[in-house]
C-alpha cells in the first residue's frame, strides 16, 4: 500500500514538473528561424523570417550592426542589409527574441556575404562643378542624408511590390567605383536612370516624405520614409511637387527629372537605404518581402 502511494506521489510530482516546464520549453521549441536566401551579396538585403510564436520584439545583430525586426503575417521579419564594401566572408548572426510569454531566447547562426557585381567608371566634371568633389561638401551632404535615413518608423507604409520611379534607360548602376577628374574616387550609392528633362518621377512605393530640398551634390532631392527603416531618395530633379510630412502613394508623381547638383545631363539618381545602409535599389525592388 505504501509503495502504491509512493508511486502515485511520484507520478504527480513528475506531472507537476512537466506542466511547469511546458510553457518555457514549448515557446523555445516552437520557434523557427528561416533564411529566405542562400547568401547575401554586398549592397543587397536578405530576409530572415521567425515563425512559431508571437514575439514582443526581436533584434538581429551581425557585422557590428543591430537590425530591428518587424511583425508580419507569418511571424516576424528581419532585413539584413549588407554594406557595399562589407568584406566577403561568413559572419555570425545572433537574434535576440522576446516572446510574449516565456523568457528571452537567443538564436545563433552564420551567413555568407558574397561579392557584388560592381563596375568602374571614369567621370569628367566641368570646372564649374568641380567644387562638388570637395571632401567637406561630400561629408556635409552624406551627414544630412544619413540623418534623414536614421529614424526607424515601425509602420509599414507600403503593400505592393515596388515600381521603377521613372520610365527611362538605366544608367550608372549601384556600387559603381568612380574616378572623377582623374584622381578623386567615389562610390555610387544609387541607381541612375536617364530620361528627357521634365520626365515624371514616381514614388517607388507608398510612404511619407521626410525631405524635399535643394542639396549641393544631389541637387533637387526628395526622400520618402517607407517604414521599417526603409527610405528611397530621388535626386537631380528639375521640379519637386511634395513637401516634408506629406503622405504619398505608390506611383504618385513627386517631381520631374532634371540635371541639378553634381550632374552632367538629365537623369535621376535613385537611392534606397535600409536600416541606414545604402542598398541596390534594383535588387531591393525584386526582393520578396513578407507582408
Ligand atoms: Zn547617381
């Protein structure tokens, strides 16, 4: 009899232990982290998808950068933007997840950064534009744009696949290694598109305008915040039709193409910044982003 009671107590104690353990173990075990890429090229973006449980927040850390993650229909998505000059090799990735129930989970893995396909160009600027190659002018403009790109808006303003901002011929691609006037090296942080002066320029995706002004190098420029730390910029315009704070829809005409700033002919310079990192706009618009 005493043996039977002892066994029952034992079973109850075991059951209590299992029940106590279930929430934490289940939360950890049910989480699935998946790469939507096999490798990421320099200057491009890879999507990491976390499914299996609701998270309060998640942050991915790689290459010395913390990437915010955002809720999507299937779970949570993190966008790993790789700088164009990131050395080619494998990198550790750590994701810290805070579930709505359960304790903090840290997930570790590695991923590969592969070489981007970048070309070289020799550019000659006329004497009246040569001052736009000065380091202080470049630094001042980069700082202004970096400031515009730095805020991370949790709201996702866009839904549809991105569209090209202009009907025209593709020009100098993202990441081009340029040599100006025989001696000054610069990287090209956007995609150029050539079109006749005054060609309508469209918002590539819906968002909120955060900058609309004349700048030294980029000329007449517009920056749109698309949410999730994603921004697009449209530069060298002849006209701007939007003001900061204005909401725009995908396909809205926001300005006209021009040749303002450090430009030698009518075109637009189109930039995309993700989490403060300049990325290839053409590759980004082809990226399958979870909704
Ligand atoms: Zn350009």
